[in-house]
C-alpha cells in the first residue's frame, strides 16, 4: 500500500515518516526543532536556547492512501475517445452540409 505526502506517493509508512521528518522546520517561534523518523512516527525535539529547556514530542502522521491512478487513466481515455467522436461527427456534418 502506498501513502500520500504532499502530492507524492510513498511506498511504506517508514518512508512516509522519513519524508515528514525531512520536512520539519529548523526553527519555529524561537525554538530549534529536530525531527527524527521512527517506525511508529516522528520524534520531535524542541530546544529553547533562551531557557536551555528541551521538550520531546512524538507524532504519528496520518496514513492517507494514494488515489487509484489506473481509474484516472481509464477516465482520461474515455474523454479522449469522446473528443475524437465529437470531432468526427462535426466533420461528417460539415461534409453533409457542404455537398
């Protein structure tokens, strides 16, 4: 099963966790943030340099299934066929009116 992350499909949950950790901001509201991927999610470490305190937090990203791309391809194929039929119909109608 593949999972969706920022309009990209990743093949495993562990790979998703790596992408989420890599997308982690380095600094936010004065805190230095470090993100580390784990098998169950992402461990976030917030460090406040002003007070020298560290806060640890674990998150589990939502596992959103990737859309079925084959269904989109079939739908697109039918739309292309419809355009061809419409163009052929207009051409035949033009020939009929012209003669």
